[in-house]
C-alpha cells in the first residue's frame, strides 16, 4: 500500500517565497556594491598605469612632463602636446606616439590619431561614450569633429589660475601646468602626499557651467568630456564653452561638484596669475567620477586611493599642492 506524501500548504509556500524574497533583497545591494567596487578597482588600475608611465618619464627626463607644451617656448601662441601625448611611448603606445607630431597643435594632426581610443584612458565605471564630437562640430577643424576621450585629469593644484609667466602663488601650485615641467625635488610636501592625477569623467550627467561656484549649466548644455590629445588653449579656437575639453583639474571646488566648473584661460589676461578667490579671471574644473561618494586619485609616488567627497576642503587642497608646507594627513 502506497504512503501518501504530504505537500506544502499554500501558507507554507508563501512563507518560503517571502523568505527567498527577503534574502534576495538583502543580498542584491551587497552584490551591486561588490560589482561597483570591482569597477572602481578597474578604474584605479588605469590610474596606476599612468603612475608607471609618469615614473618612467621622470627616470628618463628628470622631471614630470609639462601639462601642456608651448610653441614657441614662453609664448602664448600655440599650446601643443599635452602630458598624455608625451607619455604615449611609456604606455607602450609607440606606434600611436610616432604618428603624433609633438611640435604641432592637435588640429594639425592626422584625424585617425585623434580618433584612436586607448582602453585604459577610460574608467570601466563611467557611463559615457569613448568618443566626443559635439564640442568640435561648430569649429570646422581640418581634422574633423570626432575625438577619443580620457577620464583622468592632471593636478593643477589649489589654484584655478592660468598664466603664461608661471608666476602662480607658490604654495598653491600643483605638479602640472602650462609649459613648465615639475622636477621631483620641487615636490616638497612629499610624493605620497601630493596628487598627480584624478578622475575627471564626462558624459551627459556632467554638464559644464561657467565660473567658480556656478550652479547653472551653460546654455549649450555641453558636457565635461575631453579628448585625450587636447589640452590646448590656443586663442584661435577659444570659445566660451569650448573650455570643457582641457586635461586639468584643481581642488578649488569639491569632488563631484555638479555641474562641473569649466576650465578657462582668459587669453587677454594671460599674465594674470591670481586665483579666482583673489579676483583672478580664470577657472579650472573640479574632479568628478561616477563612483558613489568620491573619486580615485593617483599620487606622485605611483600609489592610488579613493578620496571621499566629504573630505575637509583644507585637507583636500593640501594634497594637491607641491610645496604648500601643510601638515596634511592621508585620507
């Protein structure tokens, strides 16, 4: 005689389903956090490759690369190769480097070079396209309007000033600026206590606005993406919103300020080295990322860490200067 097996009652089945649902609800945020952390690590690994290249450049040249080269030296006429271009041979991108003439501005380069994406120039977490063109469409440049982007910007320091004489307030300077390469012995605050680079993502979520403290996006709704080969401030192509493409950021404003402050050198005031806080006319972008709560930074010693957007402004700015003499603690 067969023995009947009792099945689940409806109530018991509903209880089991409720328990499974509760477990999924508990585990899903943890899974999402783990995935986000993995993507953040991927982004930090990209920064580490910049760190290796910078250290190799220093070993070969005795100084960090200039943020942007000037042609002719000491003059405001044309700003040519930026630091990323000068680092290409140290990224083992020698074929790409060979196609770029570092003595010419970007609009005189082959279009296929400017359109070449480099995988680790983009953070895996950042949700934007690898190319940008809306910034350039109106300029009618001879190389077209499509450019490959980069998600990392060089540290200009605790000042948003731009000046061709390089007479910035000494204690506000970062390791990268126009024309002047920074020697390692100039980084008096310590390599491990000084930012070299940080995240500077673009995309539709990161529109630009005009001037320090701005809160309203510019009228043309341009985003803060910038091409990896551009860093030029040449007056021939300077337009009010074209400034979102430059390869620098500073710590004058908080991490992840949105909309992003533009980067603007007022060419008519190219010898005015004052920060905007002191009445200067220029502006420089803030650092930003698609990671929740902060952004990743590369130090001058090659180390990388995540800095919370809630960091005290004084501590944040202390980490961006090369000779501020601050008693900063690593966050």
